[in-house]
C-alpha cells in the first residue's frame, strides 16, 4: 500500500500552530491513516460518515469525498452510504452531502462509470480513456474489452483495453500493399504472440510491429488490466481475417 503523506497542516498552520500541524500531518495522517488494521477505502468511508453525522459540509468533507473516490469507493457505494446514514444522522445532512458527492463523482468520469476498483486504478495509469465496451468485436475476444478511438483521420489509432485474462482470437492482417498494425502498450501488462513463436510480454512503452500475413494474438496477463494503442498502418485493400480463439491450454502456458 502506498504510504499516505499529508502536509496540509504545516502548509496552513505551520507557523501559527506548529503543534497542531504536527498532530494533523504526522499523527492523524502519518500514523493513523497508515495503520493497516483497516484498509484505506474503509477508513475513507468511516471518515465521510463521521463528518456527515457531525454536520460538516465544508472543504474538509469535499477532500474526504475525493479521497474516498481515489481509494476505490464507487458512485453506487457512496450513494448507498449516504442514504443509510441519512436515517440516523438526518435527511437534510444527506441532501447537503449528496450535492457535494455528485460533483466529486461526476468530475472527470467520462462516459463510462468505472465501478470496479482495479479498473479505476488502471484508468489512472494512462492519459488515454478506456472508452466504451467493445461490443462490435466481442465475438472475437475471450473476456471483456473496451475501445476508445484516439484518431480516425489520416491514420486510425485506437486505445484497446483488456480486462485481466482477456485476449483476442488468432487473426491475420491482409493488404495488397502496405497495411499491418503497430501496438504500443500504454498501461498494465499483456502479451503478443505470433504463430510458432514464444509469446512476448508487453509493458508500458513497449512497441510491436505486426506485418501483414502474420497470424497472431494479443491480450492481457491473467492478473492485470492491459491497454495498448492499435495503430492502423495505411495500405491498399486492408482487411482482417479472424481465426480460432486462443485455447485455455495455450494461454495457461504463459503463466
């Protein structure tokens, strides 16, 4: 778990109240928030509940709502938490907190609600969006994949995201001239494999050049999300030939 570091106390009160700043930064956050007897997500929820019950709806609550979101609390979860606490702490308090929570969870979410904590963490690792479910090509994938068009003029560039264990079928890029594809890993860990060769592990920054006529597949590692840019190399009469799925035996051999 990444260590939580807080400097707000010293930044705001370092000269005026140095002892309070010390307790805030070094004890409350430095020791208490880093105590692993309770995970950070749970601590975030407890803190939001305590502030809501106390009627505190200022910047401190906004900070802890943002902190809760950063540590994996989903929109559905925070809505359920606030609704539950409303019966014990008061309905007007719930309205006040919902107004703040709505702004926090809607900020920067894009079109796809990343409900899964691991998926949200993966999205934060890269500059490109995860995009929408890749329903148009779902029949050629084992597991869920997502597609985000980055460029559709001059050269097609798409960010393709695979959930852990997801991979596409064996396939071949064809073209009369030119064509093929370039893969650039932008987040997570995955694999690329050409027929008859060992699989190649892909990590952020790795680049794979795929010529036409080569049977291959690519996808995520069994335990990690994976995203790569798929860059369409211009050519004449380009097409894809989709083949059989990567078998469980073939995929298990990578582990």
